[in-house]
């Protein structure tokens, strides 16, 4: 009976050691998961910021943006003013 009690005590000690090892391994894994989650969250924020900046840049400076339209209108206005000046100069000679 004494041998059985010693085996039970040895098993209890072994279980306590294994539980401590398991808790330590879980804590390390949890820390790694938290670090990975933090990195991916930061990468998501960075990607969102870049996408927003690209969208704003396209809206401001893209092919159909307000700046492009103003530039086209300014070109047409400059052309019209140049033609008007040319007509004025020609009218002097008539």
C-alpha cells in the first residue's frame, strides 16, 4: 500500500509540473498571438491610410478631377482670349 501512495504522490507532482509547463506554454502562445494581431492591425491601418491617400490624390489630380477640369477650362479660355486678341489686331487693319 505504501508503494501505491508513493506512486500517487509522484503522479500528483508530475501533474503539477506538467500543468505549470502547460500554463507557461499557453501564456507564450497568447503573447505571440497578441503580437501577430497587433502587427496585422497596424498593417491594416497603414493599408487603409495609403488607400485613402491614393483615393484623395486621384480625386484631386486624376483624369476627371476638378483640377483637370479647371486646367481644361483654362486652356480653352486661353485659346479663346488668344483668338480674341488676334481678331482685335486684325480689325485694326480693316
